[in-house]
C-alpha cells in the first residue's frame, strides 16, 4: 500500500501532476517497479477523489492487466 497525493492539471508537470492518464501510467509503473498493490489517495477534495475513482483507478487497472497478459 502506498499513500499518494497529487494534482490534476492539463499538462504533465511531474509525478502525479498532470492529466488522469499520466497518473494511471505512473501508478501502473509503481505497481510493476515496487510491487505496490493498493494506493491510498491522501486528499480531502471531493472532486479529486471522484476524478481519481472514475478515471485514474480504472485506467491503472487496465494498464496493469494488459502488462500482466503480455508476460
């Protein structure tokens, strides 16, 4: 498990600072590099939590599943 925080923005600005697809790619990479199996979003903003749940989490799961199928 890993506590994470970040900021959604239209442009890539580093780790977990950019569009949802960037977050998903970075979280999938963390899954493979460090074996992280769960992410805890450490924010209290309802809009960020909702966006993470609707966009980032499903995209991350898809990226991880696709990579595992290739191996």
